[in-house]
């Protein structure tokens, strides 16, 4: 983690949990409160701090800007609420609230459990669809066993960073920084930061329950059994088969007939009505021609794809091909019209790269792809028309939207709202088509019902942790496309290559998943049988 190379003695204000301070960041510099311009008033349990001038250059200079901080304390509950209003003529990009001089400990309340904080510090981000935080709440463990919890009761998504910064000369003590970004779609000289709540607790249960209740209301998250976008067949699904088609390099794992043969073989061992076949790489070279979706001749062409869909349906299984929600190849005809003006931007105005190492060249600089913001209407229409047309022609049951959980604070439009509009556009034409996606965070819970688990460097993370009620009450997950196959650890189409993780826990929010490449069923029969037993256990426990 990078940091400033000098000490800046920001004015601190006392709370029952420790002293706090405030920083204001524009797109050009960072500012603090100028001590001589601060006024404080106290009314009941609320302290109001106003500052009509800001300092910069590490406190050596002053300049224009205003900050108001309202601190409300509940001594009985070890609870502090902080509301910050900031103004700067250059525009406010983000505001940091810092809780000082805390004992350094593990961070907790993440999907992947507790994580240690090294001497160099740790930054935890929200929202993230794969790891870190799916909702804006993080705990910092203390030596006495208590936990300092910071959370925000958002009504809309604000990108946030929780930074634990150990002191350079005393790493057992740290600063707990809580940074909120202003919405880049509405740049302004003012920013009213949604309230931060700081709390000291012995256990997380109560604060997680309170946060879950707020979040479910804020994003109108329907109960799983009441969702109109969940077809009846999904409520019977107990096994997702990840049937890998063609790798980016052109190497074929399973053609359409081999996919159907896999379904038929497994249908002899488990009720095929429990099976959902997910098809990465069904369109040919995985990712290479994202933005143009169609059947591939090497995999069997239109006739082979139709045999796959019809054959699966005859057995009672369901089929879900994969589509890119926000990635397109720049060398496709028409890209300049339906994608280029909607290229994804960071809040700074720069475009993120969005490439992985597709061909073992050990670089991330493949230039043929681009990230597109689904807030751009021509891209949504271009993608939705392809999905709808293919569905009408072949009759598959679901469409998987790759990287659907991508969030970026893009000045051109909200990526979350763009995803919502994309899903609505598809379902307006195909109301019985299930829309699934990759990754999850709280604001997506009402948009897409079925998602893939997360992962951090191929180690699975689970959205039903640490608060099952937040996720499982409305959503279900299945194994990420990087889950290894039981025979070789192959991730098939996914760029990870190999993954030792091939089996998921049996919990209501996590549907058992089997990754299949050529040879999987024959070369790992015992492990395949374990996953099938997991699927049967899932059906017996959760689908009755």
C-alpha cells in the first residue's frame, strides 16, 4: 500500500471509540481542516464541527473550501455516527474519515473470513463482486476480543475503501481510514457523505443482522420464493455442469455433441431435472469475439447446438450459454457505433485495460478487447438483440452474463443501473428466460437471482458469508468458471489454467458444481461421484 511520505497533524476530534479526523480529496490534491478556522458546538449528544478554510501541502498552506462534521455518540452502545459535508471549488472526488490510534488486528466480516493486516497495511474495497466486500461493512479485531465495526447505510452504491494503515514506527497501532467516493456521474463542488457508523461490539451477529435488514429494504430485495425472475425449474436445480467448449487459443475441450453426451451420462446417475448445463466457450474462441455471439462450426454448428439444446430438454435438463455483459472485441464491424462511445472509464477519465493473460505470454496487454459500460444504450441493444434472437432460434433456458458484477465509478453512467436496464431489456422480450451472472454485491441482489461464487486468486469465496440472510434469502450461487475439474484441476476455458479447488460446500446458497473438460468423467470417477452425492444431498436438504 502506498502512502504519504510525511506526517500531517490533522486536527482530531474525540469520540468514545478514539479520535477522528477528516481529509478532502479533489481530482488534483488532498486537503485537511485548517485548525484556526474550526468552530465547535455541542447540542445534546451531537457535536458539530465547522471549518471555513482548508489546509494543503501537508498543512503548510491554506486555501478555499469548507467542511462540516456532525458527530453523534451513544455512549451506552459504544456507537458513533459521523456525517460529513465537504465543499471545494475544484470539485470533491472523495472524503476520508480516519479513526486514529487503533490496535492493529485482522480485518473481519469479509466473504473469505478474517484477513491479516501486514505492516504495509491493507485496503479492502466495496463494492467487489468476487472478494473483499459485498456490502459496506468491515470489522477490525482488537486484542481484547472486541471488534471495531465501520459500516455505511447506503441507499445507492458509493464506492468505498476501508484502509488499515499501521504506524511506520509502531505497526501494532494503526489508523482505520474510511474513504467514500463521490458519484462520478454528477461531479460537484459539494459532497454530502452518507453517514458512517462506528461501533464496538463483542460479536458481529447483531450488527450484521441490523445491516442486513437495512440493505434488504434499501435495495428492495425480494425473497427467493417470491421472485418472478426465478423460473420453476431453477428451484429444482441441484447441480450445475460447467461444460467447457473452446479455449481462447482454439483448443477444443467439448464440442456440442460431447456436451450432450456428458449430460446423458450424468442423467443416468442423478435426476436430470436437477441439472443446469452452463456453457463457457460455446461460441468458439473463448472471449475472442465477444460482442458477436453465434454458434461455432468446429463445435458442431447450428445443427449440433440444436441437438444439444433439444437433447438436454428431452432428458429434463436445462441449458445456459455464456455472454459478455461488458466486453467486446474492438475489431468487430460496427464497434465504433455500438461500443466505442460507451467505453468504460474510471472516475479520472482514463480507460481501464481489462485484459488477462489469454495465451501464456505472461503479459496482460492483449489489445483486441475493450470494456464497455452497459449504461451505454446502443451496447445494451446490440447485446440484447443477439441474446433474444439466439434464444428464439434455439430455445435455451438461461443466459449467463459474464462479469456482470463489474462496478466502476464511471462518469458516463452507472454500471449497476446499466446492468439493470440490460436485464430488463432482455426479459421484456423473453420474460421466462433466466438471467444469471458472475459475482455479486448487495445492490445486484434484486437484478440477477443466480450468480457465480467469487474467488480470490482461484480460491473460492462465498457470497452467503458472513451474513447468509443477506444473500441466500434472495439469491443462489454456483461454482465460478475458474473452478478446477476433478480429474486434472483444469479450469477449461478460464485463464487461470489450473485450480486445486474442484468441490464446493453444500449450503443452501451454494449449488454444487462440476467442471467438465475432455476426459473428466472417465479419469476421475470417484471425485465425480462425490460431486454427484453433494448434488443429491443438496436436493434432499433444500429442494423438498
